[in-house]
C-alpha cells in the first residue's frame, strides 16, 4: 500500500475522531454552562413560571384576597369577564392609548435620533436631553406633569394661554396621558434609533451623493430601508408597553380611574378587582385574558416579520 493510499484511508478516521472530540467538548461545555445559568433559571421559575401557573389555577376558583375558602368554579370567571362591560371599556382605553402613543413615539424618536446624529455642536448635550426623561421614576414623571397640567398654576395652560381642565375633563384626560408618556418614554426608542443610525455604513451616503441624490432621497432610499428592522422592533416594544400602561395613569389621576373613568386602563381594572373588590379569582381570569391578548399581538408581529423576510428573498 502506498503512502498516498494510507493517507486517503486515514482521512475519514481522522474526521470521525475530530467530530467525536468536538461532540465531547460540546457536551462538556453544556454541562459546565448549565451551572452558570442555573441561578437564573431558578429565579425565573420562582418569580415568573410559578406565579403564572398559580394565577391560571386561581382563575378557575372564587379565591379572595385572604386565600381562604377558595372553591373551584370552572369557567365562570371567564364567562363573567367576557360579559363585563367595565372590562371591555378598560381594554378600549388601553387600546386607544396604544393607538395614539405608538405612531407618535415612533416618528418622534426617529426625528430626534436624526437630529442628534447629524448635529455638529453639543452632540452629547442633545443626546442627554432627549434620553434623560426616561431615567425618571414613573411617580416623579407623573407628579411633574400633574403639576404642569394643573389648570390654575400649571405651565401648559400658562404658556398656551388656555384654561383647559386637562386632568378633570374626559375629553382631555387621555390626551394629557399621551403627552406625558411621549415625553417620558421617547428616550428609549430614540436610543435604539440612534444606535441603528450609527451602524449604517457611511460609504452608502457617499455613493448616493456622487450619484446626485439629495438629503431627501438619501433618507428615503437609504436611511429608512436600513432602519426597517429597528422600526419593527420599536413598534412591537411600544405596543406591548402601551397595552400595559398603568403607572402614569394612576399617578396623574391620584390613583383614581380618571374623569368618568376615562383613563382606567386594563391593568388598573385588574388591580381594582383583586385588591379593592378582593376578587382574586376573577382578577386572575382577567389577567389570563390579557396575557392571551398580549401573546396574540406578539405572535402576529412575529408572523408579519417572517412573511416580510420571506417576500424580501
């Protein structure tokens, strides 16, 4: 047998040995890596999985806030929830809030990011000013805007020359909540857009300039397409966050449902049922319904994204 033939026969053996070694190292890595993620998994199971399962169980009972004497009622809580006009009203308030906030915050965050990205002087100051409100706690931001919207002493009416009862009239209460939320949370989406803008290769703009493209054409044909994925992420995150609006609504309305219950959100209604009416079982059923709605929105977003990627191919 020649040396070439021996090498040819030994090559598959070496390949199998290398593959076996790689598999062994991968298994060992998984075994060692499991110890590093074990603390996180334990905390995740304790504070997320177990409360979720417990809530689903309580939704089939008539449990109260004391946890005593809970009896199995089957689907009665779900039937009541689907027939409860207050639940649908609160869901409508959350949906209308989301419909107003998401488009505005997406456009505003993009425009602020474009400004901060292209401005020459004081770039760090502009970025700090746009992002700083997001660092405030919800109670601080809510109390600040509660004072700003005060019809007697607030700066909003003083600057605009109005006497509008922003927080006590149902025609303006939701609008005031939207304005406060835009100011408070736009910094997060602004940061995402700014990071994405910095990741766009500069040679694309240079080539466009050489071809005679103006600023508008560069924005439409380069910037917006390159930001398509980050825009989808911003929209999805804002939809999920807006549907769960709670903090700013209760703080600005002094923990009430607003004028004629016009700003009572779904999360606030759920907490009222659990901690004011002491109906933990019914509140759990409402929470499960809300979880299904949130999951449906997330799955719809994933389905649309997958279809868009397949059509782009």
